[in-house]
C-alpha cells in the first residue's frame, strides 16, 4: 500500500485474507487485514479489496468489458486512533464511531478493517 499511496507508511501485516462471494448480479469481495501495531490497517484492507476486484476484472474482460467495480468501503476497524463500525444497510450510509480512543501506551491489538 505504501508503494501506491503517498504518505501511507509501510505496515508489517500479520494476516491478510480475501473472501469472494457470489451474490445476485455479481460478486462481493471482502479483505480482512490485521497487524500488531499502533496504527490501523484500513488502507491495506481497502487496497487488497480493490486489487482483488481489478484482478477479477482482468480475468473476465475477455467475456465482457461491461463490468463495474462499485462501492469500495470500510466496514469496520478496531485500534488506531479510534474504532469504526459501519451500520450495514443504514439509510444514511454513514458509519458509527462508538468507542473511545485507546489510552497511550496500551498493548496493541489486532486491527480488522
């Protein structure tokens, strides 16, 4: 991610998983990343999901160029400056930020965007 996005610092990932699911009218791609570090890894997860979608496009473009990649979004993350959890299906499309920032010097925990 840090090679693609300016000012995005390199993060040593502990885990990164891509899930692809068939849904009516297309596929759903979900990328989950985790790290034991003082920063979040949402950029790595968003990059992973986007590159996976581009890979699917590249593999399917011989069949049709009428392929759309839509709705790349963060669903949830924990750690970093604050936790985040998007309310799936909410009318506003905005997420909630319900938790307090972790205190300085606390033990890092895995992040899941």
